[in-house]
């Protein structure tokens, strides 16, 4: 009976590991067929608060978010998307809840980006203005907010006790790298605000 139980446990473990490896292989294939969209979010009105940036496609006329990020301030962003055409949408987030309220500066790209499914498209700079509220609402799904309010921008001040840096997320990043990147990004974070008089130490 003990031997039979042991065999069943071994079979379950092998099956689970096999499924995990299949998921990893599928994620690797998806990553190899994806395009990274990168640029900087700026503001002509001097906006300094958080910014949401999203790559939006159309599915039967309805907006679909391929990937979105929340930045703690204006600056560099990265999105990773499968092959397709995407409109870049960005907006300020003054209350920090990720939802577009209509009062903050925003941006909608006029010409969609053609992602071929490989490599990287850079210099996709966005300039938030005070006159794009209606266009933003037309390009976002109702009630949209990014899945995570963790800043994916390099240089953000981070708390190592935050869920994004948990051991569970570390394991998830190993076996589901693409999904983890979409949730929490992959960057260099500060533990305290940058001080030009001190030398940063990278761990």
C-alpha cells in the first residue's frame, strides 16, 4: 500500500512538472513572437504624477488591451505585445487608482503601431495634453485600469516587502517570465530616493 501511494505521488509530481514545462515552452514561443514597444511619456503641461500607458487593439470594433503599465511618474515605458496593430494610449493618474478620470492630461496616438511579432520598436514618445479626454475614453474598455499599480519604470523607489518582490513572484518569474513581465515589469529599482552625492550599489 505504501509503495502504491509512493508511485501515485511520483506520477502526480511528474504530471505537474510536465504541465509546467509545457506552459514555459508556450510562453517562450509567445515571447519569441512578440514585439516590445518602448518610448517616453512626457507632458507639455508639466505633469509630474503617475502615468498609465496602454497598447490597445480592436476586436470586432471593441477596444482590447494587449498590455498596460503604471509608471510612478512620466518617463520611460515598455510594453510587450503579439503581432498586430496597436494604438498607444496614455493618461495621468492624479489619484493613483489607475482609472482615467477625464481631468488629467492624456494622449492618443493618431497612427497605429504595426507590431510584426519580433524585435523592438523604440522612440514611441507620447506627449500628454489637456485636450485628449474624449479620445481616451473612445479607445479604452469601460472601467479599464491596469492590472497592477506597481511602477514598471526604472528608478522607482521600491519596498522589498511588496508583493512584486515576493518569493512566490520569483518562482512565477522563472516559470512564467512573460506573464510576470506583463504584471511587474523588469527593471532596476531604488530602495530610497536617488542622491547624486552617493554612489548607487546594484544588487
